[in-house]
C-alpha cells in the first residue's frame, strides 16, 4: 500500500503484514455498521466509527485522508441515527463527538509524524552528502583496472560509519586504501575522515607504501584523543603492470580470485593496526604479487566475514566467492551482497561492511 508523502520524500510503503492487519480492521468496521443496521432501532454500534479516521491515518502522511475518513464516519453516524430511533439523543451526540475527536486526533498525529519523518529525511540527505564527500566513488576504469566499491551500513537509518575506502591515481600508480576504524558512531566517522585526509595527501608524495602506512599510523597517534585505531589495507598498483605491493595493517587479508580459484594474500608477518605501531617498534611489511589479466582482488571489512547466518555461523566468504558471477567487479559485489543478505536473513548485518573489488583487464 502506497500513499502520498511530503514533497521530495519517497512514498509510504507498508509491510505486507501491516496491510493485512489494516484490511482486517476495515472489515470489522464494515461488519459493525452492517450489524448496527440489522439489529433494530433499540441498539447502536455507531461509536466504533471513530476507528475509521484512525485506520485511515495509519495509511498516509497527509492529514486530508483521516479528515476525509472522519467526514464519511460522521455521515455514517447520521445515517445510523435515522435507523436507531428508539435511542436517546445523548447516545447519538456522544457517538458524534467521539468520531469528531478521533478524527482531529488522528489528523494531528499524521501531521506530527510527517514532520518528524521530514526532519529524518533531511538528516539522511545531509548524511548522504557527507558520505559522497568523505567516501568518494572511484571511476569505474583506472588504467588497466576496473574498480567497484560498495558500502552497506548495519543500521537502516545510517549512511556512513567507521569503514573507509579511497582510490587515488598518482604518479606512482594507483594507490588504494580500505580500512575499518575501531568503534562506532560519530567518533569513528571523525577518525575515518582524518585517515582519509592524510592518505589522499600522502599518497601523492610518499612513493613507498610501507612508509605511507607509517604516516597514517603517526597521524592517528597524534590525534588529540589517540584512543582509536584502524585496521587497513594499502595497495600500490604501478602503471606498468609490474608487481603490486600490498601492506596489511592488521586487516583481513584480501582475496585473489584467479582462474576460478580463491586464495588469501597473507602478509609476510603480522602487523598491528594503524595507531598501534608504537607498541611494537616495528615496521609495516610489504607483500608483492604479480597480477595476471583477468585477476580479481577483493578487499573487504569484517562486517562481511562476521555476518552470522542460521545457528550463528559466520559467512564463509572465501568458500562462496568462487561460485559468484564472474562478470564485472560491480556485478560481483552486487551478487556478493545479495548472497550475504540471504545468509543473514531477517537478522541483517550487525556491523558496517565495505567492499572494494579490482580486476586487471586484458
């Protein structure tokens, strides 16, 4: 069931079970009116007509609808008065007042709910603009790469969180970052914004991806409230199809799909997340791999691998990835998110999820 909405807002959509309940309520209301007409002039059920504007208000965000339903209910009360002639006038007046009061209350409630939804819509619009500014969608094609990204917030009202990604084309090649800030809410978003700002600047001046990771680590450590860390993957794709350098900062390793088989690109040795390097007095190691035409590399946050299905079983990304469509990276990510959605069912995701897929074109 759809109804009119405030200007600029999507139409109201009622779930199937809600539509069924409202339909049953309308049937009961009609049955009450019929019963009133056949029971004779000494009884009346006209007060139940006060339900009509309430039910109408549940299907719309326009005050005109419950007001119109209330008007019809008032006419119905008048009709029933002519058939229930043995009842005192006080009964009919009480029914009329009840219908009018329910009509006005329902219209006022619709106006209030519509105003609140309009405010929420405006907030979400601002959040979408912030996401586009912070998480800039990369071009579909960059040199030898075809790229696609997807970001899914765990909360239906959210548009952005602590997961982050960036793709920057520089004189050193294509520099790619995908990460996950510890925590949730506005503090995580602020940390993600800091990491992305430093990355976009340093990616154009720092040729070594290991030192680039150290600069991101130093930026997190230097924040006024240096109590957050971020796992991250950095990819350095040279313009001449040479070896790709991968730096893993405590993040789930990327998955390489080659000739229908999937393997993890594990780092040479474990490294801490960004913001925690000072605890180890170490450096971020760099792994190299030689891409081949048709190779697809999937970077993801743990919102995907920690998505729970029936029985609390985690989504087996590495096992499911080979069976997904081998079309474009965008097609793959759409199929992957649909598969994750079927896996978790009505429970939904419990954490934000970011996905970035790149494929080396022939």
